[in-house]
């Protein structure tokens, strides 16, 4: 009898594991990035200098027939035309509420700084200011990272 109970428990555990993993989803086809806004967030004064950091806000929307409750995200930030990452931001868990997520805002720790009296608006116009791109990658559980979207960070000042 104990052997039967152990076998039943093993079966339930295995079935639960398979159900938790679920079928693999082609995220490139199943999920779209929507409502994208970008800009340079006013991060305040850091070590006596004005600081601006790149910021991306967006939603994820999944196709109606896709069974997907959450994804992980990795956003890479590079200077326009470069391949080397200036900064990466990992978001471990993003839940879908129905067919889409709540707005997701991602900001880097890296940013431009300038000594006062240079204003933040002047920083965006400075000759040494370089534009940045952000790439949004997603994955489900142990699948591979898939690029969903690439966007240029707009030269606009964000205060929220």
C-alpha cells in the first residue's frame, strides 16, 4: 500500500511540474510591445550634479489564444550606432492582467551628469550628448531571450 501511495505522489508531482512548465510559447509571435514612450528622466542632483537617465515606458499585449501568465524582461541600452551595452536592466517577473500588462517603466542607473548652472534642457542639446537605443527582450521560464522591440530614446525631459 505504501508503494502505491508513493507512486501516486510521484505521479502528481511529475504532472504538477509538467503543468507548471506548460508548452513553450513563441514570444515573438505571441506578444507585442504597445504604448511606448521614451525620454530622459530627471534623476535629481547626484553628488552635486544634475543627472538624466534614459527611460522607457510600455505595455505588453498578448494574443487572445496564448496561455501565458508572465514573462521576464531584459532591456539593453546602447549608444545609437554602437553594439556595446551601456547598461542593462533585468525585470524578473511581469504579470499579464487579462491580455496585457500594466505600464512598465524601466530606467537605468547610468546617466548623463552636468554641473549647475547647466539646466537639464541644456544637457539634452549639448554637443557631446549622444542618443541612445533601448532593446526589449523577453523570455518565458527557461526559454531563450527573444527581442520584442527596439526604440530610440527621445530627447525629451521626463519629470515623472
